[in-house]
């Protein structure tokens, strides 16, 4: 039997880590899509309220925002991933 080219250089740990990272990215992408779909019609005030509930849930505080013009939220998908990932 012949040897498979490169078999002696196979790094199982590296392969496993890459496989886990790929699956993690796919799961986060799906959560991002679902979050964006669920919150597509939300106003800035509704998103801010959602973020506050998530922050309270995780024991974090959000800085006070004086006006809606000062509030800059990341894209809908990043909001979900940043604090909560799902509606509480």
C-alpha cells in the first residue's frame, strides 16, 4: 500500500480547532440572520430597551445616552451577538 501524500504532516488538533471555528461561525451567522429578521422593524428606542434588558441579564451596565442622535448601534446582527443573541 502506498502512503497518502502529506499524511505524516497531518495536525489533528489544528484540524479539530478549524472545524470547531467553522461550525461556530456558521452558528453565529444563523443567530445573526434570525436576530436581524426578528428585529427588522424595531425602532432605535426598542433596540435600546432590548440592549438594556440583555445587559441587566448579564450583569452589565450600558452608558447613558442623552439623545437618540448620540446613540450609535452596530448593525442588527452585531447587536444580537454582542450582548444576548436572543430576545429575553
